[in-house]
C-alpha cells in the first residue's frame, strides 16, 4: 500500500501545499491557498485540514494512507509551541496540538520555523547531505537554519538559527526591525542593500538609476563591474562572510548553503562570500564550502515533508 | 561491587588526576603529575595509565572496577581525534585509540576539549542542570563550551564552542593569537585587559599603578570605583554581553555560565555582563540568566568524569 506525506509552507500571504510519496519523495501535487488573515489565527489549521481532504479526494487517498504532515511557519517555534506570530495572528499556542484537533493522533505532525525547515530540506536535497549544515537565506529579511547531527536546532525558545540578527558591526543610528542595532539583516536584507546603494549613488558615478533600483539590478550591474553596485555587493558578501566566520566558532558546520531571492545572483555571489569568509575565518575552518540552495520555491514544502518523514524514521 | 571512574584534566604543565565513585560522583582521590613534555606527545597516555594503576593500588581497586576514564585536553578534538595540539606535541592522532592501547576495550574512554568538558561539568554541577548551556571561561585566553540537548558540541572538526574567537568588533591593527582580528579574546583575555588598562592609565587619573597591574588589581579597583578600572571592566562586560547576544541568535541556550580566573570577580562581573547582555540581546532572549561557575580548579576533572559517565548511561 502506497503511503504519503504532506509538506506545507505557511507564509503571510499564501499557504503552499505539497503532496509527496512517502518512500521516494516524488511530488504528486502542489498548489497554493490564500492565508486566511483572521483575528483567530488558529483557523488556518481548519483550512489546511479541509484542503488536505480535498487533495486526498482528487488522488483517491485515504487519511489512513498519510504518514505525516509537515508544516513550516514564519516565526520562532519550539517543539511546536509559538509564543507570538504576528504574520499569522497566533499567540501562545501549540501548533501541533491545533493540527491534531483535526487529524487526530495517528498522523505524525511536525511544525517548525520556515528558515529552519528550509535548512533541513536544502541539506537533505544535496547529493550527499551533511550531518552539520547551516542555511543562510537572503531576501527581504535575512534568515537561517542550523542542522547539527542531522537535527534542527530550535534554541531554548525558538530563536536558534536567527542568523539575520547576529550583530556583525558596530552600532549605528539605524534600528533593525528586531529593535536592536548592528544586525546582519540591516546590511544584507533588501532594505539594507537598497538604502546603502542609494547613499552611494549620491556620491559616485554609476550606471544604476535610482528610480529603477532593485536588488536584481544591483547584482546585474555588479557583474558588469559598475563601481557602486560592486561596493554594495562586496559589502553584502563581506558581512555574510563575517557572520559565517562567527558561526564556525560556535557550531562549526560542514557546509554553508546560501538561499533566498538574493542568492539568484548565483556563483558570482558565492565566490565573493567565500573570499570574505576565508579572510575572516579562524584557524583551519576557512575550507568549509559555500553552496547555492537548490530547491527554490519548493524549499518549505520539501523541507516540511522531509522533517516529518524523519520523525517517522526515528519512531517518535 | 563499587564501581569507579577517573576524570583527568590535561594541561600544558600538569595533569590533574581525579578518582570518583561512579554512582554518587564522590571524589576519592585527586593529585597532580607533571605533563611529560616529550617530542612524542603520545607518551602522556602511558604516564596516565601508570598513574591510574598506582592510584588503583593505593585504594585497592582493580581495573575491572573502572567503568570509564574521561580526559580533557587543551586543543580542538572531534570524536577523540586531534589534528594538532601544540601544548602536548600531538598531531593527527586519535587519543581514544591511544589510551585504549593501555586500558584495552573494556573501559569506556571519553576525550574532549578542556573548555567543552568544563562546560559539561559546570552545567551538570548546577542544582538543576540545563539541557542547553554555554560556558564562557575568562582567563589568559577566552574559551567556551556549548551543550545542546545534553550533549557537547564539538563542531565538524573540533572548533565548536571556540567562543574566544568570535569576531565582536571591527578590525584593528592588533592580531589575535589565532592570526585573525577582532576576537573576543583580544578584549577579554588577560593580555587584552592589561594592555587596554595600561593605555588608559596614560591618559587618565587612577589609583592603579602600572607596575603592580594584574587582572585582580583592576577588578578590585573597579569595585572601589576607580575610573580607569571601571572603563576596563565595562569594556570586558560589554563584549561578553555582545558575544552572548550573538550566541543567543545561533543556538539560544537556557543559561550562560561564566568561569575561569577572571570570574573570581564574582557577582560584580556577572551583574555588569547581564546589563550589557540585556542591552544587546534580540527579541525576547534578554532573560537568559548568567551564573558563576562553581567547580573551580576541579572543573576539568569533574567534567571529564561526568562525560564518560554519560557515555555509560547511553550504553555507547
């Protein structure tokens, strides 16, 4: 009898639903439903359950054929518990318990932070997955996930792997979204990249036009040796390299994986980060490789499905 | 029949040997032997074995009564393997295998980095040990150890928990012992503390005399509100607080334990570090407590003994 798992990636706007074969992880179906932005955020689990039933029906799958449902959410999570998730209107709630209200106890449920789950999925999707890996995602924000001995690191209340809020530079006037200063995200998040480039455009010659400025246009211009774009890109690479040098002195992974929208800059970015990492790395840790994330938009679905699959294997 | 374990703390000058009851961890005997600084560093394991035999004889203990031997060494270790340990003249060698040449396979052997083992021992010695703890040791150097889910974190080649080499400030001219710049140790190690204080003495009034300057005299003067001593002590506390804020965004422990010689400054230091930690902490992680290490000079012996005891419990 075939067995199945769901991998579900919950964002503030849409919920990406993925149905996978349990054994070979082949994707059978995937689609999006809108995130219900209701005052009672827990309604989302009813919606997810109803969507699972519909999807099951389309593929003639019974609930008894499901071995697990993995879900990622955009907030800190510890063992399924969420203290506060502003994007989803969830407060002081155990999400695994919420999901089980609908599915019952027979189906394994795994719920964790989205970047942490992406780290799990990206590493597991590598040709030879590592036991110890760190994903750094570069997008609107800078996120991350840490895998040690094959397990996700949530930290004591869910803030493990919040790499975007590692302090990498001396305090300045600007305050980060987290309320503090000097965070990696302030330099390497979209806003940091655009703000810094705009400042430099005032003082330097460039092919970039302020009115058309996007992260993509900056990286494209940098590849064409535009001086301002190069300044921005080197700054981003430098501080990612510094943050990684710090992570090597804390948990020392075997690989760094770079994901998120900004990572579309590709090997150009990876090579620059590697250069700055080597400059800042300590002892013999300079040889830890940097790789590009591979799973793209499906990272959350695949990671969620793989995480709940690992729970089954461990027979939790 | 009573069972016993040894906890052994190997330093560059002396080897501290401790014999403990297995069940209640009561210390039966402890003493020091000189570290044999021979070209072939592996000779130390023969010395340790001979010393164990002698100690066993003094207490009428048979080798068969030993359940384990735990050993810490002052260098990075990964699963017993050491790439290079300058202090002990050891290179590319598996220390567990070396010890087993003498003891055979029946007795469990655990060998790990000294600060990592101290972290394990300090946490296990707390009234209520935590599952996730970080020890920061302040002495000649700045070291550390990370415990996650009750296990030591060695990193992929042994550099896990090298907290002294987290980059906490912008590059300057001075180069750290590790060859890099901006390390926590450059500010908070003995040399960093003395150098900074000497510089400030040139520019400021103080009760401190340059010729009598020690870390202890600086902390004592700070407690008496000496302005230069206060500058130094605040600087140390600030950067320990910043490093901890970074660690909270990577592995988010439940407690920070401050050990090493400098920690003799006591609650005065803990309170200052806590103040700077809270200022620099992100999100809700500001409430993670700071505690003083308790085991003093015995940390290595106790930690080593406890680590090998944990291997027995896991039935490795």
